[in-house]
């Protein structure tokens, strides 16, 4: 029994997870189905007496998915819970923390930040989940990773469909400033901890294949490239709302 638990919580020595396989796409499809179901039943959910309970359950699951990552490290010290890799300095982690409070409180500012952070930053983790290379569907880390990342998307679209929340140009500015603050913290942490610390992937490419491998290794050039890419993604993420507003204004003009 103990061996089975250690195996489930641990990682393999060889690659167990491969990109663009059923194990990669299935969690994403499940999350997409949940989001679609929320969209189809949005009015019923909004009018339900249990609507607040639904939000609190979702918030609890988001916090649980994030915290269980650290509980696993404590349970298996051989995984190496060291500050070089496991401090809570990541876009995905903080997006989930803020997103859980956003869902529970219907806070617009937290929605603004979480919306852009998830759709612009976390999306890379979904395309190439490099951290899962040694943790396939028989490992706890596999389920923890997908629940942590995908519950954030469920939360964002829940608030959009059920509570009619939406981002604005000001939302983009808030999110950008918050990301810049986190980037400064990550940079300072990487410098203080030295070689091996790579928070926000600002120091070097990932050890395992990732979409971030296209970024140059030289820090100044890497940082400039990241700023350009993130800025472009922020505008692309806001583009549907801009087009929607433009269409609404055009429809409101006298014919």
C-alpha cells in the first residue's frame, strides 16, 4: 500500500507524458465541455438560490488544487522541495489564488488580472506542459497540474457567462502592472538564489521541451522578447471585446 502511494505521488525516471496525445487533450476537452455547459445553463445558474454555493465550491477546489502541489512535496521530501524551484512565484499559481478569491467575492479587479494572466500566460502551460514530462496519468502530479490550470479557465468563463463580467482597457493596464511587479520579484529571486533558479523562465529555457524554447538565452534579449510577446498577447486577448464594443457603437448610430 505504501509503495502504491509513493508511486502515485512521485515521478518517473523516464518520460511518461507526451505532447499532443490523448493524455494531453482529454483534460482540455473536459474543461471545454464544462465551460460549454455553464454557457448553456448560465441563466438558470444566475437565478439559482445555490449560485453562491457553486462559486464557493469552485473557489475551494481552486485553492485545494494549488495547495496540494506543496502538500505533495512535503509528503515526499525526495522530490526536492527546495527554494530554487518551488517558491510560489508563478503566473499560473497566483492566477489561481487570485481567481479563487475573485470567484468567491465577485471582485472586478481580481477578474481583470486573472483574465489576462490566464489567457496570456497559462495558455503556454496548456500547449506544452513541460512539468509533466515525468508524470503521466498514473501520477498525482498529472491531475494536480490539469485541475490547477483548467479550473482557472472555468472560473473566468463562469464569471463572464453568469455574472456578465468583462475586461476593459483599464483591466489590461491593471494586469500588466501586476505582471510587471511579479516579474521584478521573480528576477530578484533568481539573482539572490543563483544558478538553478528560473522563476517565470526569465533566466534560461526550460530543461524539457517547451514553447518557451523559442526565446533567446541572453537575458536582455530574452526579456525584450518576452515583453513584446506578452504585450501582443494582451491585445489579442482583449481584441474580441474591442470588436464587440465597436460593433455595438456602430449599431447604435442613427441609420
